[in-house]
C-alpha cells in the first residue's frame, strides 16, 4: 500500500506538467493508490467521470511509469462503491445559495463578479476599439438584445475585460433588478466540475440558465476542456448558451482569439458564436496610446510631462496593460526617491525591459542552437529521417528541452516541436541520452557543456 502511494505521488508530479491544472485538480487529485499487484498499479476513485477522464491519460502515464521504474507497468482504475446517503428531514438540503459564485438572494444577484471601477465613461475609445465600444453602447441602450451574442476578441491587455464589465455595471445601474453575472470560462469550468462530482449539477443549471445577462471572459480557455464528449463542460455550456439565447437574454463573450481560431470548438458552438456580432479590438495607435496614458496619469494623479508621455507612446506599442505598468512603476519610483519623472528614467526602464525580453530563451531557440552546434538543419531534426547524426542531435535536443525547468515543457509539447512525435518517442530519446551519459564520460561532458552554453549558466 505504502509503495503504491509513493509511486502514485511520484507519477502525479510528472503528470501534472503535461495536463491542464483544472483537469489535474479536479480528477487526478481525486484518485488514490490501492496497491501494486505484479506489474499493475491499482488506483481507485468514487465516480465514473473521474475514472473516464484519468483513463484518457493512461497510455502516457504507463509510459512515464516505464521511464521511472524501468519496467513495463499497467494502470487499472476501479470505482470505489459508496454507501448511499440517507437524507433525514432535519438535514440541510443544498440550494443555489450554497454555490460560491454566483450567489442569488431575494431573486437578485448578490455577487455579480463585476469590478465597479470599470465604467464606460473611463474607457478610452480609439479607432482600434470604436466599433466594439459602439456595439456595447447599443447593448446598454436597448432593453432587448440587439447583438446576441456579442463576441469581442483581440490580443490581451487591450481593455476587453474593462469594456465588458462596464456594460454589466451600466445595465445594473439602469435596471438593478436584472441578474447580471461576470465569470471567466475557467471559473465556469471549475464550478461545473465541482458540482458535477458532488451531484449538484441541477443547482448550477438553475443559476446560470436564469441569468438576464451572462458576461463570459477568456473564452479561449475552453480549448483546454472542450472536445471530450457528453457530460462535459462543452455540453453544459452549449445547453446554457442555447437556453439563454432562446429566452432572449444577453450574452457577451470576449477572447484572445476569434471563434474560428479557438481549437476544439464544435461546429455547432462556432456557428452560434458567429450568429451575433463579432468585433475585433486591435492594438491602439499612437494618438490612442497618448490618450490612454493621459487618462491613467490623471486618474492616478501622476505628475508627468507630455514629452515623456509621447516618448512612451512611441516606444511601447503592445498593449494598454504594459502602458499602465510603466506609468505605475515610474510614479512609485518618483515618490519613493522624492524625484520628478525624467526622460532618462523612462529610457533606462524601457531599455531594461527590452534586454529582459531579448534574454528569454524559447524552445525554438534551443533547437536552432543545437542544430548549429551539430551541423544538422532544423528541418532534418523535425523530420522522420533516421540518419545517425540527425537522430542523435534530435535526441539530445529532446533531453535538453525536458530538463530545463524554466521552459517547463510536457512530453506532448516536446513531441509537437519535432513534427508531432508521440510520447513514447520522446521518452525513448531521453532514456537513450541518459544511458549514453552514464556509459560515456566524454559524451556526458559534451551534453552538459552544451546545456550551459545554451542557457548561459
């Protein structure tokens, strides 16, 4: 029993690196080790859904077990029978009030998930966001949905969440009796998994399907949990979406990607997402960035010259969040040192950010450096070619990528970098490099020196 528990804990730590956090916490953490019988690790859980979701990763887990134990092992999961709970009249019955989010009291939303600081009057409108802003105004002004759903997408840090939450706040200001709720898609998924495992799914449905306005953020997160069949988040969200749309309730969604770019999105959901109005918020131009900076400086009472704001606007073109971060840092430094904000400080900060960005090592850079070191092209390393030199450089690249903590790449991710190689190929490559290092000191030193050269250790 103790040996099985230790092995399962070790396996979980390795599995955690290659599965989504929500999947790991919901399913893998609810599985216990029973015993090891011959070459089989027996596990147990208390529901079919947990068993099904963990078994989706069984092949990968068995490959990891082989890597860890040097033996071919199987994994079997059994469902532990539970005693039926007998409800007595005096026992508390679960109601919608027991859900952490959203909580409903007196037929109104007690917790909307909205930040009152996000308002339409403090959203800086530029050419990049005018269409999205006007669409949101139309939603606020019309008592019945005019665009349903309203789908807003664009890169992170452009103010999408601010704009959507501002709509929710404005609707509540006009009609306090309405049930308005803001949630991220990850929160939606986590709540669903929680009530599903506890048998309280109807309460979840009663809450979400009786809203007047559903504001759903970070729709791209659904890529991680969609495409798993019936009884899943996708199925639940599909029916929730349908119900709200049929009842004429407003749905607003925002995402880093357009509906067509979201992976694992079924055709039926994609068509529903596109059935309303889809609007893109683009990166702000120079004038809009200046307006944003002036607005931030005014709201935070920051004393800063227009020439400095113009310099920042010209240098930083990425997103609103970065602009705000730079101003906040400059203001904090000025107050702590009791000095005015100068152009020199800004230049120093921006040059430091650029250096920091350039110093980041990516998986692609690692492959390119190994390619150069061994004189093998990147295309050959990613191909199916079996020449000794190509295979060895590919194996070393896989080994180095897996052993860098900062990159934190799963076996699946590494395989994907080399033309979609499967888990077993990656595991086999890593083991061969490890074995060669044990047997050949010269090879060991070569790999270690290459690792230090790449990551500048």
